[in-house]
């Protein structure tokens, strides 16, 4: 018989908070083998949404599912307003699609013979490597937001607001779809980028001065550092402390060490079979 599992529904306050914060954070993940990049508005990668961002560039260029041991965080971008974050997310997706579909042929030509193209496998590897392009795109998007919207976008936003007010005055149920607040996207004050590796920011030629760069701490989707040892009982502890604690247990002052039988000491130089026979008195 199948057993029913009760799933705890999220509270209303939690749902309201998630809706309010939707778009304020952009999580960028990178495949450390192929350098493919996916964007996410949530901390946990959605398998279907992430796979839709990866174009088919040849055999084995699109995985069957997202493996957490291969995809690592590249950076985390936080915005003060959700509208600015959603606009940046849309532009990053558009720029990345251009890199994957509209690229110069010199990128995939053979260096020895310029008239021939590279094999399909090598072409796929080159086009999958979008790490440097992603960092450069992020810097360009922030520069565009710093400059603010063009005069045409401001006028279009004003016309949309006037049209919505007319519909409300007429009492019609049909309302316009909500559009991003592009008229208020100017400025990058309060934007913070946290990098898993601060050296990755050097892929961009320049960054706006208002943008703050910081380091990204390790979390559950990143392997522990080599100096740490993970235990179920004590959690994550530095390996140095664990070694020191083991030495203290082994060598406590005032305790007498057990005496080793002379027969075992005589047979230390012998093989394991001879030592075992001597231990049992054979």
C-alpha cells in the first residue's frame, strides 16, 4: 500500500515575501567542465528552466539533467528594486542568445586552414564556453542601467500610464498587462555582486563605480574546503582542530599506557601471519 506524505504548505507571510523579493536577486551558475552558464531568479536551480536556457550545439551539448556536482555558483547579483533586477535578467538572457546564435565565423574556423570550419565537436565546445561573455554582458547591462532609459522609452511609459487611467475611468474590466518600470531603471546604486572567484570580474573591461564587488561564501552546493573535515556528529570542523583533539585524547597526562607483550614486540619485524600466530600463542 502506498503511504501518503503530508507536505507542509508555505505560510501566507512567506509567500508574500517571496513575491516581493522576486527579481531582486540573480544567481549565475557555471558548469566548471564546459563553462556553460545559466541564470536563475532563485537560489535553487530549477531543472526544466535551466535546461531551456542551454541551446543544442551538437551531440552531448545539452545534458539530460542538471547535476549539482558540476554546476557551481559563478556570482550572485542583488538589486535594490525588483524591477531593475527583472530588466537585467531579461537583458542577460538576450545577450547570451546573441552570443550563441550570431557569432563571427572566424571563431569556429580552423587556424591552419582558414577556409575550413572546425569539426562539430570542437565547435560545440567553443560555443558552450560562455563564462567570459557572461561577465562582460553583466558589466554592459549595469552600464545601460546607469545611463537610464532613452527618451523614447520614457514617452512610451507615459502613454501606457495615460491609457491605463482611461480604461479605469471607463470602468472596463479589461486591463493592460503590467510592464516593467523601465522609466525608473536608471542608476546602479545599491547593486552588489558577490563572486565565487573575484578574479572572474577581470573578464569585463570596466565596471560602474557604484557597483560593489564582494566574495561569495561557500554553501551546501559547493564542496568543503580542503582544510575542513565533515562529520555527522560535530558538523564541519577545521581539520587542524580535529587532529589536535585526537592527539590530546591519545596523550593525556597522568594516564599509563598499556604494556605491550614481549612476544608481540619480538615479532614486529615478521609478517602479519607470524604476528597473528604469536599473538594467540601458536
